[in-house]
C-alpha cells in the first residue's frame, strides 16, 4: 500500500502559490486537518532523492534518461526563468512556462547564436532544452528548485569553467531582449528575463531497496528510464488495496494530477493507517504526517485552514 506521496513540483509551478494548493488538499482530504504539518528545509526533490538513496541531486540526470540521447550526452539543462532584482543583487523567482511559438523562436535563435559553442536539443515538454557543448565544460550548476528566492551569491556556477556559463548567460539575456521585440512573437511572457543552466550529472547507482515506486509525470518516467528497479507503474487504487505491499511510494510532478479523492477514501476507510505526504512550500517543503487516531484521541482539536496557513507562514519566516 502507499505510505508516501511526493509532489516533486520540479519546475516550481506550485512553490509560489502554496496557499491555493493547501486549501485544495484539505478540501479534498479533510482528514489532513488532523495531521501533523511540518516545514522542512529540503526541497521536495531533495527529499525524494534522499528517500531513494541517491547521493546528491539526480534531477537533471533522471529527466535526461527519458530522452533519446544525442551522440554526446547533454552537459546542461537550460530552463527559462525570471530573476528578480533585490537591492544590489538578484534572486531566482520562478521557472517560466513558454508558449509554443516563443519556444520555437528561442530554439532557432539559440541554435544560430551558439553554433560554435554548443548544440541545443528540444525537450518534448517545451519547458526547457538540453545543451551539448562542443568541448568539455568543467562547471557545476544547481537545479532551480534548490535556489528559489535566494540571492545570486548562493547559486553562482562553480568550477574552472564557471566564467563560461556566466558569459553564455550574459549573451542569452541580450538574445532575450532582442527576441522580446521581434514581430514573430506576439505573446512574449513578461516575466522571462534569463535562461538557467543546470548541470546534468550521472544517473545514480540506485541501492537495493524494499520499495515499490509508482506515479505519473516526467520524474517518474525518468526513474523508470534510469533503471530504478523499484519503479513500476501500478494504479493508485491497486497500491492502496495491496496488503502485501509494505512500503509504496507515489511520485507526481503536480499536485493537481493526484487522485486525492482516492487518497481520502483510503484514509477514511482505514485501508491505510499512516501516510506521509511531501509537498512544495516556497524554497522548502511541507511534510504532512497522518496517523490513524484512536477514538479517545478525537478530543484533539483539528486545524482550521486559517490557523494552518498562519502556522506554516510563521514557521517559514522564522526559518529564513
């Protein structure tokens, strides 16, 4: 049965608006108002990699595994982002979704401008690109989720070739400025002002584990493609009803794609007595820990949505 649910939010779409997500979750699963809610310093992705025994951030490598590889493997994932100015520095605010025509225009401009520096490959999601440099670039950069709302000095490229990444980024910002005024693009996203290089590492050597991992979305597809033995698609209803399954994990990229009605029924009917849910919360994560309560414990006052949100916001502010 499912004992853990991870909402990876790997493109940070929900991180900036957690109140909407939390309100929807407690409306669909009222028993969560009796659960324990804790703010954790790890992002949802880091929590998942820790659970699966990966050393370091496996995000780019896992996403890349689901792609037909070019002749040379990509060294970077390139993502459209919004950088916000804060006094004398700037911070990463969001990963920006692109319309199809904007993605196509940027693809062609990037290919032409950086022809002698790297080749660029489209991703089917049209949310990012894969970069294959013409020479080895010794630089390490982080996945955006780990850098949200943090000042630039905390996530600058590292390594002997870090200056190359900074130079490419500067040139890209000029390209974006020019493309924004191109007559070929009519729906340019106002928040798009940079592209983000995230290093593609090696696929982890997954340790043997007594887990069953199922789910939906790009991260789960990548786990299957990266030969995680525990990853196999099993419908959520089947996992909830399988009493022989002792440690099931459900992985989804977006909270909206999870069948929370199924989760609520499983909790209310007692098919599962304990559940851990990890969801995005700004640059951190929230862990919802539910355990079945005995009758004598029902005197404990549950949260209201208002008190829950207030507690979480207070905890986040104190942690920062």
